[in-house]
C-alpha cells in the first residue's frame, strides 16, 4: 500500500474495506496509516471506532508492518 496518501484517503479506503466485509483489512490499513502519519487525529479516531466496535484494544497486540517476531521465531524453531 502506498503510505504517501493523505490520512483522509487512507480513512476512505479503510471504510470501503470495512463496508465490503473486510474489517481485518480495514484495521491493517488504519494501522499502516498511523505508522506513516503518527498521532494523526483522524486516523486515531477511526482506529478507536473500529477497535471499540470489535471488543476494544487487546492486551497482547503485536501488529507490525513486518512479520510478527514471535511467529518468525516459532517457524524457525519448527524447521530446526
């Protein structure tokens, strides 16, 4: 995803995904937007709305734009 889009476009894209039945992908788009536009109020508000609508913030969230480190370590361990 091109992260150089302005926050308004990122929110619109996330809304389109959500309204098409893809809430997880919408969440990823908002998270990526927040990585690029740190502390943007519009992105934070939309992230909070989406998060709250699906149970709120999880205590063990490990999302990153790269592979999850624990997952990568587990796959390496399994392949040993």
